[in-house]
């Protein structure tokens, strides 16, 4: 596959034609796919902080995958700050390079990936924010087949699942998290970062026969929490089993559970141990390592992956971009999985 460094990019016009315009920065373009700013000509610490230094969605004619930011954290129950997560993940993604050797794929040369920027949502009304996120995601899915969303707190998973369900029908959710997020209410509130998957079940957004939590750990309010979680269709691979199952065992459990269903992946960064992700709102000891999580995500090229989110990155509690870098690599592996799936189709 030939790689050409070009000093221009293609810009879509309202009449469907293309316009060649001088680019502010040279980009790596392969077989028509407009990729990252060329790091051999522009240092990685320079330029606009889009995800992986990819083009804006407005600067390409069409895209296969859009990266969407949702800076919202009004649904948190402990430490706030995830509203700054999308920007932090983008800044932390500057070191991502064009070729993924672990997956043997160049994810930006196999599909057009572009950064769609952030949705502006109401920080004072959860109901209004949820409605705006659903509208924004639905609008993007009319233009782009797949969304990778950067949060924001886990409340945003509910409107994203509404938008995905409108396209694909009920989906199997593979949920990486320290917490179940299937609680009913918190302080009487039905819409928080601890309730999205219960609401999703009640609204018929989930294919309950294919849903799975990975990495659950820490204290619960009551033993009945696990019973109520099973009632909404989730099976659990707890963090305490990871050392016995290994990554291969987790991969097998996920594949057996979801089968060929359309799959939505939701990654709460606190699935990682605080050693690997200190910058999050509700950390729990005893989590996965970055290496374990990335290895599992790498297997998702075999699944019918239709969308994903990465949530709960709170940079105020991060150190040296540890959490942001982990989240950026999570996004990179998910985009790589989509690329491999496209190549195989």
C-alpha cells in the first residue's frame, strides 16, 4: 500500500463536489483516505488537538467513523470533572501513529476516520442534555455509519444507545467498568451515571441475551444489587476472575455471550486499576491493567461492532496524562477493530 504525503486536503462542498484547498498542515493520505498530520513534518505537540491529529469531519467528503466528544458530567455521584474528558483524551492521543502492529492494521488508511468535535449540551439540566445528545448522535449517524464517543460521564450512554437502536435495533452491550451502572435511582434521580443500563433495558434498547459486564469490583450497597443486575440481562466477568481467566478467557466469554449480535461497547475508564487510570471520578482498587484491557478490545474485530464510548476520564485527578493516554489507546484499538472488520468484509 502506497503512502503519499500531501500538502492539501479534500473539502466537501454543499453541492456534493470536492474542493482542493491549501492545508494548514501536511497530512498522510493513503488510497484516498485522509489521515493524520504528518509527524515527520509537524511535531506531535503542535497543531490542532483533534483525536490522533485526524481531520475534522467538516474537512472530508464522507467518513466511516466519527469521533464525537460529549463534555458532560452533571450525572456524577462522587468526583466531578469528566466534562473535561474529551479534550484531555484528544490531547493525550497526539502520540498515536498510523500503524497498529499488535493488530497488523493501519486504521486510518483502511477507513476514513474524522473528528466531529464536541456536542454542546446543557450542563444544568440532565433531561435537556440527554435529549440533545440523542439528537446529535442521531444526526451524525445519518452521515457516518459508526460513532466513537468520548465522554463525559456514563449518563451519556443512554442517549447514545437510543440513537444506535434507531439504526440497528436492540444491541448487545459489552460494558467495561468497576461498577454495574444498572441501579434504579440515586437520591431519587432516575438519570445518573449509575443508571444508564437499567433505563436502556426498560426502554428496549438492549438485546438482553447478549449483555455482559467486565471488570466489576468493589463494595456494593447490597447483595441484591447483583440479583437486580441479572434481572436486566447482564452477566458479569468480575475483576477477581481476571487472573484466573486471563485475557483469552475474557475474550472467549465475550464472544460466546454476544455471538453475531450488533454490539455496542461502553468503556468506563475506571475498569482500569487506579494505578493505570487515576484520573476518574469513582476509582476502585483491584482493576484491570491497560495491557489486559487493550488485548481484549483487540479481539473485537471478530464482533459486529456498531458503536462505542469511552467515559469517566476526569483530568483534574490525572497525573502525567496516564489516564488520558490509556483512554486514547482504548479508542485506537476500537477504531483498529473497525478497520479490521471492514477489511474482512
